[in-house]
C-alpha cells in the first residue's frame, strides 16, 4: 500500500543522520579517510548536503509506492534475468509513475549524461515489466552534489521505445561476449582504485596471457 506521512523538520533529519553515521562509522579503524577528511568533517559535510536537499525539496502530493524496490525481469533470447533495485517509486496526481535514483556526485550532471543514462532506461523497462506498462513513466536523478557549497539538484528525463531497444541490444551483445569469455577491462574508470579485482586485472595486463 502507498506510504503516507508528515514531512520531518530539518533538525530531525540531521539527528537521524548523525545517529546512523555514528553507529556505522565512529571509532572504526578499518575506515580510511581521504586527505584531511575524518569522521567529524564528513559528519558536518553530510549535514550540509542534507540541508541543501531539504531546502530545495519541493512540496508535492506524490504518493510513495515503494522504497528500495527489488526487481527482476527477462528479455527475449537472454537466458538470465535482469535484476536490481529502484530507490524510489512514486505516483503523481495524474497517475504517472515517477522513478527516482538517488545519486551523490562531485559535480553537476549534464543533460546528455542524464538523457543517455542506461541505468534509468533499465529502470523504466523494469517498471513496465512489473505492472506499470500502461502508465506514463517519468525518470529522475535526485543528486546531492559534493561541491564546496553543497547542492541538491533533481534531473528529470524520459525514455522512448527506441531507447529501450538500444539498451536491449547492448545487453544481448554483452551476454554474447560473456558466453565467449570476452572480458575487456575498463582500466580508465574512477572505480579502479578501490576495485576488488584490481590486482588480478593488473596481473592480467602484465602477464603473457592474451
């Protein structure tokens, strides 16, 4: 059933965040902070980000249908399912479905990045496959932007049937490569530094194996 409730005060949002942050990270020796950051500076930065979000959050009458909603759907000629989870699904006054993905970023997103984002296209496909094929579907990123002055920006977009076809063809091509054991390392990604496979990847590059 849809979730309803009253909007929290900013003080309550800050208190909830601090409680969870302290439980998760305080006095954790296994957490390595970058540069001059530490537990307290990130606590304050988190509160600043939440303040930016709270002050720009629109007053709307959207009904919350699901939070962190797991999905699973299949595609023709693909023997494995597509699985994932959507951060937030809402319904507006007209009956349109609003699918939101929460993001943090060190910079603002461009319109092209949002309009061409494959993740949101897959979320639309999942939403259609799980009971909302007859509804208008609106997609958006709600982004906390970690600039010197923290910002919150919502980025709205839509997808066409052609967008879905393009993603489907990409997925099928990736699966074809997997079955043929074609794995191309993405060694220019910002994720490389903390990747669990970095050592194996480096060994593969330096080894004689092709």
